[in-house]
C-alpha cells in the first residue's frame, strides 16, 4: 500500500483547501464544527454549492455524476473536509439510495431520481427499522400487498432520521410472508406526501427533534417505484448497509475533534494547571489518538483493496465498530475537558432568540449536544454487537 502523495495529489489538496476556504458558508461551518444538527436550508444550500462544483457524490461512477477521483483523491478530500469543518452530503440520498438506484434500478428510475438527488430536489430518509425489528432487520413486518399497478403499504417505521423534512423515503417492505424472512422483502421508493403517511416526532436524548416514527395506512405506491425484482429487496438492503457502514467511521471528523481537544487542553485548567499538563487527561487523549491513527490506516488499507478490485466482506463492520467507539470517547472527553461548563445543556429551540450572554467559553457550546446524540452511534447503522457477530461469522467462521 503506497501512502505517498504525488505532485498531482498535492495540487488537488490545495484545490480542495482553496474551494473550502472560499465557498463553505460560515453558518454551515459553525453548526457542523459545534456538532449541531444541520438545518434543511443550510444543508441544501451547501449541497447545491458542492453539486455546482461537481463534488457532491465522489463515490458515484462518473457517468452518473460522480467525480472520477482516485482513491487517494477521495481520501484527501474527506480529510480536508473534516479539517475545515465542512459537512459532506446527507447520506440518505447520495450515499445510500443513490448507489442502490444506479446499481439495481431501471433506466427510468436512474434518469428521474439521480439528477434530483444531485440537485438536492429531494430530501431522502431511510425506512428500515421497525419496533422489534432493528438489528434483526429481516423480521420487519411492514407489508406491501399488490393491487394492480400499485402496492398497498401498511405498517410502521421508527428512528427515521429527518423524516419531518423528507420528500422521499426508501423502504423495506414485506411482499411475501410464506418464505424465509430474507426472501420476502422488497425495496420501495415512496413519496412522503402520499395520503396515509403520518410522521410523529421522537425527542432524543439531546432533547432535539431529529428522529421520528413513520406510519403507513393503506398507502398506495406505484409498482414502478420498486427497485429491482419483487422479494429481492434484502440483496439491495445489504448492499446499501455496506455503503452506510463504510462512511460511518468518520475518521476526518474525529481528527478534527482531536485538534479541538488539544486547543481546549491548553486553555482549560485543572488543579491549577492546564489540562495539557494533566497526565490523566493527556493519557486518555493520547490513547484515542493512537486508536484513531490505527483506524485511519485500516481505512486506507481497505480503500487500497477496493481500488485493486477486491470486494470487502466484514471490513465495513470493523470500521463501524472502532469508528463509533472513538466518536463516543472523543465527545465524552470534550465534555470532560469543559468541566462545569460542559454540564449545562438546553435544546436549541429553548434558547433560540435569547439575547443573554452564554455561560462559559464559546467552544463550550455544542459538545454536550453532540455527546448526547452520539450515544446512539454504536446502535444505528447496525448495532456494534451485531457487527461483532458478522465478523465472527465471516472472518473467524464461528
């Protein structure tokens, strides 16, 4: 695995840095840097800037609007985005359903949906988990019954991120209950404005509304909105989950958090000295840095394998486990580094519009929100316990 950068790679790095310095909106950068949820307006505005540059979907084939970047260029871009606190595109359209559509969809679906994803005309959400069917996703019960040129969908999805903003939802539904669980599932694209869909909020541990329940009551979905063959949706779902777990490690974001912690450690004090001189605190931070470096090199090794045409199996599960554990350790240490200023917390909507001064340093605003939200990081995208089962089966043969 060659880790050296060519002159062309360094020139590309400089191009990315200049673009981010001149094009990333300040308000979008600030929210991302603080770990706050994106606003729909801000995220769409930034995604349109990325799309105009041609950089919204770096992993897509060039024929569908991808960048044509090498593996090295993708790595450089990801880490420059992280260093600059620049959010990537929301995953549900670009990283999840988009690849499913261009890999398994028909030409009509590709021609219609892919440009709309790139233009941010549609805000997508994911209809996978159900009450009682999360990590054991194949046990899902939402049913789709064929009625002429439509399916009639009834059931419920849960933990649906940003469904309150969504125009479209990609859904796993059961179309045959007479076969084994994985063989009776289909993959549907559903317009969220369709009569019979109800979205109810779930307020998370961070007291924010990013999660939802989605109910389907006699919802008519055209058969033409099915991806691929009926009852083959489990194949497409596994493909999508592989893409989701590849990007869930968030190495670049974690590296940015490490940088923040070093800055805070020089400012905040404990026992009459800076945290940077506290051996216990620095031991925790150094251990995270070592683990993050190992994760980064592991990710690079997997990227190199992919660039040489090798298929990944359990490797995304390794990235998911270690990446999310590091994220949680980092946000926990960020809150710890703030001392008494890290504990007070209110949901954003509760203090929006107030004019009183913030208590504590400016960098104290945000870490607790992200810390609370990321308690779920080891659960979403397939719980880490399930990922360990995948590794034990596919790698160790247990």
